[in-house]
C-alpha cells in the first residue's frame, strides 16, 4: 500500500465543485492579482482568527519580513526565536537587518522554552518570535509577560498552526502581529504560494498593506516590495476556509488513532501536548533512537515520511557564523537525529493509518 505524506488530490476531489467554481470566477473576472476574491478572503481570515485586519501577501516568509519592518526593526536589533523551526523564521530577521538570537525548545513540545528567554534579553533586544511548531501553541503567557516587562514586540509565527488555541484563545491574537503561510501543504493551503499577516493595530495594518504593494498604488508614499496574493489563491482559500474546522478535527482524529496504536511501541516518544495548549496536527512527529532505520523501513514499505527538520537551525551552515555548540541547545540538538514526521492529512483512511502503525510496530 503506497501512502503519501499528504494527499492534496484527495482533498481537491472532496470539494471539486467548489474549487472549480472559485477558479472559474477569477478567470471570469480576470482578477488575477488581488481583486474581490482576495479581499473577501482577507475579511474572512481576519474574522476567523478574531482580529481586525488581515493583510494578504505572497507567502508566509514575506509575511514575517513585512511584519518586522512594520515594527521598525533597525540594523543590529536582536530578535529572539526558537532553535527549532523552518528557516523562514530566522532568514527574515537577518534580511530585515536584525540579528538572530536562538533559544532552545522545551523537552516535550518542540516549542520555545520561555524559561530560557530572559537570559537572552540584552539592551539590543527588540522582539520575540514564538513559532507554534507542528501545530501546537507555544506557552504564550510567560512569553507575553516577558515582552511586556522588557518592552518587546511579539510576532507569532502561525504558519503551522491555523486555528490552534492557547488557554482557549486562538493563536494569532496574542502578538502585535501574527503571520500565516498558506503554502499548499499547510492546514489551510492554496494552490501555490500565499501568506497572510494579521493584527489589531490599524496603523500597522495600513503600513504593511502599503509596503507590500509597492508603497501605495498611484501615490507611492514610500518604496515597498511586490508581495501580493494572486486572485486564484484568494478564491481557492476562500472556498477551502469553510472546511477548515472539520479538517482540523479530522487531523485530530488521525493523531488520536496514531496515539492509540503506537503507545508503548519500542522507544517511541509520541507528540505531547502541554497543559492549556492545543494542537492542530499540521505534523505528527514521533521520536526514536532508531529514526533512520525506521524511516528506511517505512520507505521500503511505500510509506512517505519527512524530517521537519533535518537539523536544528543553529547547526545549519547558514548560522555557522554564530559558532553554536550542541550544548547550547541540547533539546533541539538531540531532536534533530530522533524526529520523524508520519503521514497525516484529513482524508487519511483508517486502513492507511493502520498500515503505517503496523509497519512501525514491525520494526520494533
Ligand atoms: C514555521 C514556518 N514559518 C514560516 C514559513 C514560511 O511560509 P512560506 O513557505 O509560505 O513562505 C513556514 C513554511 O513552511 C513555516 O513552516
């Protein structure tokens, strides 16, 4: 049985009429860049998250970059973030002129350990970027308390955490600004690159919309960049949005079934959810000392897996200049050779799930 890591075609087939209609509407309107479909999605996404504004943009990486510039980052400013994320979180700090300051994750959740942040705050620190990695909300209360105490801004990187909550409140509503990726494989994914930036701050929203669209249409009040959402992506996201809650529940059911089938198997450590936090299972990531052998066995059995990510960020050549040692981020370092992301998607069948669990159990 061949089991993909995600099955975007199955999702398309489940809502084919809606998607085809959405695409046809953009072509009929020739609304290829921004346009009514994008504006409607911006309103719908802001309402879904529970914030005043959503500024659409070209992808989740630009969203971070634009957000940092909006908050007035200056050359040499330090930004604290997690050692375990996708590089968009940190490459944009550097590109915006800032300096990346890494903090280790906690032992259980793959998210930034708030207890380690205070020691990294210096007079040059301007902000914190918590990443709700794999779909689990970060421990936001201590992060927001530190930010308030030291006058720092917070940008939540919600690229993997659409609809996740912390103590009952949706992620994306804590930070000064929060950013989303709608990359095709994300929990809410377009059919190409797309991103969104949300905030309750009218001034920031206005600045980001202007900056992302060449500094203003007609009257360029400043120099900006071209980071616009395509009409097709806005229409597709708008068609998919009404299904997001049901898809999130389906992901949780897949995760719960994996939990049942894999508990007690070998040395497997299954995803752990910390108290007050919630998980939308963008990824279901297990840990084992036999990671490479297990991955090989699953691949031979036709089961696709992924490494998110092969290395913790400080240990990539891109950050060699910081000279970090394994002991600087022991949890993130240990995880890089132990993590394995299993297939998970809302349309995953019970048979496919059982086949993955069987194949894993065989190895132990
Ligand atoms: C944690 C995180 N931040 C930012 C991004 C950037 O999003 P995009 O691929 O839309 O640029 C991603 C996407 O993979 C991500 O996983």
